[in-house]
C-alpha cells in the first residue's frame, strides 16, 4: 500500500468516526503512531505471523512486569534524558548535577532520617565491603541546601534489589536522608554489584536476538529534591566496572562516574565504628532552581 493511502486509512479509522468525548492528545498520538507502524509494516513487508509475534512479545513483557526494563534496555529512557537535557538548555538551565535514568526498581516509602542512615540490614556485612557514600547538596551558587531530601537505592552483592528480590528484608539498601545543617548526607551501606537482566526473561530474550548483553555496571541511584528546586533523578556508576561504558541501559554519563577511595587508616576505621578497612565514595549534588520555562522533572509513572 502507498504511504499516502496508509495516512488516509488511519485518519478514517481514528478521526472521522470519533463520536462523543475525544481526548485530542490521545487521538493525535494514536493516529501518528499507527501511521508510522503501518508504514513500517509495509516497508519491512512484515508477515502476519511476525506481527502477532510482536504483540505476543509485548503481552509477555507486560505480564512479567518487564516493560520498564525493556524501556531501559532499548535506550528509550536514556533518550528521554537527552530530550530533557535539550529542553533545559533551551530554558537556559545549567550547572546542576547531570540527570540520568531512574530505571524500573525504585520503591517509595523507604525509612527517612536526618544526616545519616545505615542502609544495609547487616546480612552481607561480613562478606561484602562496607561502603560510605557521602556528600553535600548545594545550589548552583554553592549555597548548601539544608533539609534536601536525598533518596538512595541500590543493589546487593548479587546485583539484586530489595522488594523485587523477595529474599531481602524490607527496604534493604533503600533509604531517604535529609541533608543536615551543613547540607551533608552520609550513607553507610555495602558495595553494590551491577545488575543483570533476568536470563530467562523477555527483555534478555530480545537482547539476545539483537546480539546484546543485559548488564549494568555497579551503580547507586538518587532522587534529590527540595522546595524551590528542580527534582534531580540521577545515579553514579562506579569506576573500574567492566560495564562502566558498556551499560545495557546507557545510563553512564560524564560527571556521574564515581571513584572509590580505599580507607585503611586505623583511626578512620575506628571513627566509623568499624573493625576492617572500608570503601568511600564522595558524591556531591548540585540542584538547579525551579524554572517555569522547562518541563517538570517530577515524572509521573507507576512505581512500587
Ligand atoms: C537496574 O538496576 C537499573 O538501574 C536499570 C536502569 C535497569 C535495570 C536494573
Ligand atoms: Fe539500578
């Protein structure tokens, strides 16, 4: 079928016959997407079986709760970051900590404390390095932001996240820390290991067909917010990981690569109440001011 005939066909199905209340935005989006889909079916000469296979794939992905993972793995979530960066630049926003993807594994409602939180439940502390993640929250002029809400979440030493991994305790490796009077936060936790897609899952099945792996480098996620500032969704990825610049979710960015400091000094160890050397990562955060000229950075999406 000619592309012009496809355009006419889609318009007829979705616009002319619309009766009653119409959501103009949904209509516009559906017409455009269907037109592009039909054209792709035509150009690629897809078979009927291939089309059903695609629909079945989306069904399976949804039923196994992997749509969020798929969005990350196909680079859709990273693409949205690049678009948000562009919108920010257009609105004259600069100087904040770079954004990067949220990913599909945030859980709301983590325990909240001021200044300091121990994030791990202790179940791995004998076998896994203790990690202190700490830093300040400031505005782009360098002023501290007392009370800034720093939400942190990360994987355990098997690359698994609590809630999704039912073998972990509730909210393990998930905390909310309010920056103290010096604008600082300190998280005591255990060293995360990079995530790998479920090997038998729908996302990995597609990645296999694309000749791609489904691994992420070791990383720690952040939401940082404070009234009057734009909410920041970001994460740092940890230097030295083999997947640092080969992340299946494309989340690693300049400015978001963390170096690990090995702390072996016995007075430092004692000061932290520990009995063995530990690792330390400094991650300072800079928030930009609220700005009516740029799209909101508080993204509505279904979360656990
Ligand atoms: C993760 O931990 C993650 O951050 C992303 C983006 C996708 C899957 C697992
Ligand atoms: Fe993650």
